């Protein structure tokens, strides 16, 4: 049986605004995943609000992915600090998700309130934080829920959390002769941290590509592994080298601060048929 997956239609905010004769005050961007930011190209002139690290991550994604991401209308907020979008008061709440700088939002006009959970999970490295994150926002009038993995049972999940996955990676890396390969999204910073921790415990070092290095740098969090750390090395392929060389690269910091100018070029990796 062949399953056809329809390409999702992007929201045309300007069309909504014209057809309904309504005022769109702004767009709240909870995090920098494509299923959340792709429609921003149809939101010309509408203010967008997101976290500072998310904005920096979008600046990295744009030249590497060639996705049209309008950055000029974005205003950044701080975790937990209320801001006003009259007549609403909005509180961004940091939550645990695979990407860094993910948020829930509490929105109130003083009489009624909406709590949007954002993409949340309870199995990441911040799962303890997630047990109490919504305590001060109990009993909203409307609750909007999203989740990374919503399922009735965890029976079929191979690894229940990042800690158990880290332990499994350590064993795989110790058993593997030669290079161990790990495939994961560069935006899954928790997973990159898991790989790094597992590598150290297994007596190994890690090699990341330029895109991953720039995503890690964009968090501006010195507690997250990056290419200034020992035993973290950079692999630069020709495609990424050309992105850095382009004079019209929209991310100026990419050329100025990139790990490429601080770390090694590895021209060829030897493939070992053992993939984690």
C-alpha cells in the first residue's frame, strides 16, 4: 500500500487579515522548528515575538537551508518576563523540547486567560523542571496543548529518556572499533549533548559539521558543548565552506565568529560500518 502525504499548506496571515477584516496584533513563535516558522514568509508587516536564542538560531538556519525566513519583523523577549501586546499581557515560559529556547505562553487580558503549552515533553534533560513549570498558571480559561510524542503507553519506546540513551551510546561506542557514527538533527541540542557526554565516558572525541557548530554557538550558552571545548572538532565540507566564503551571506556573524576559523579542517572521514 502506498501512502501519500500531502504537503502542508502554509498559513497566509495577510490573506486572513484581509478576508476577515481583523487585526493581527502579532505572532508568538515558541521555537525555531520549521513547522512553526515557515509561515512567517506570509506574515509581511506583522510583528513576530520569539526568544533571543531562537532568533540567533533562525539567523543560522537561513543561509544553510536557503529557506526564506524574514528576520526584520522579529522582536525578542526574555524567559519569564511579561511583555504587553495591548490589550494582552504575555508571559513566555521556558519548556523542555528537543530544540533550545522553546516556550509556552500565558496570555491574559486581565479577565480571561489562555495557556499554550508549546511543544512539550517530559523525557528530556529538563524533565524535573517540567514537573512544576505550569504551577503558577493553573486553571486558565483555555488550554492549548502540543507535545513531541503523545501516546497512551511508553511500552514500545526503546529508551525512555536521554539518560538511558546516553548509557546505551556509551556501550555502543566502547564496543565499536574505529569511528562511531551518530545521526541526529543539529537542532536537537539535548541529543548533541548526550552524544558528547557518551563520547567522553567511552574515551572518545566528537566531530561535528559547521552547521551544528553554528547552531550550538547561536545559543550563547557556555554550558552547551561547542568547538571551543576540548575533544570537540569541526568537519568542514565543501558546501559549508562555500557558505562561509559567500560575500552576501545574510548571517554576518557566520563569517566573523565561526568555529571554522578556530578549528581544524577534516578533508575525508573513513567510513566504519557501525552506526549508532
